[in-house]
């Protein structure tokens, strides 16, 4: 058991064990990790009226599914997973488009941000999710 914990395990069940005990321990782990946002393994994210199911790549506003393009979704996901940080325009362009070393200018990013806001914001002119940090780039949520 000690070697297991030293190797990184979170729990241990000695044999023989009941199926109910196993079930309850699994439920406890799921409850603890339900809203964890560690930038990599989060399955569900909630902020205001928005929820994002990263596993299904689906965005909901007030429990209504919102249809986003792949690029719009990737921008939103990048901003959410970096919540609390300001991402420069260049950083976003590199993460979203530079995988294939394609050149994309800032106007392309502006168009995608505008379309994304039209789909997810109550008032695209006064956004609460995708926030512009003037002269720098964008952030998610409160500044």
C-alpha cells in the first residue's frame, strides 16, 4: 500500500471488498473532480449562464446548445483554459492557426471573435465572456 501511495495513487482498497464500497469510492472521486479546471483534463466548465462540455466540444448558454465553428470553439476553449490570463493576439493566432504554419492576420482573428461574441454574448457590444484587453489581446470573464 505504501509503495502505491508513493507512486502517486489516491486511494487503496484491500481485498476482499464489497461492490458497494467500490461504487461509493468512485462516486467520491467523481464528486471531488467534477468542477476541477486544471487547464488539461476538465470535462465541464461553468461560468455565469455558460457551460462548456469539453469532452463533447459543446457550448451551452442557459442550457441551450450553441453551434460554434471549429475555430470559434478552439478560441473559446483556449481563453477558458487560460482564464485569469490575458492572451495576446499573437499568442491566440499561434495556438489556433500556426499548427500548419499558415499565415493568418489579425483581421481574421477579429472576425472570429466578433462571430463568437454574436453567438454567446447577451450583448456582443458589452461582452461578459470574451473580454478585449485594449492594445494587448483577450481574456475570458472578468478583468
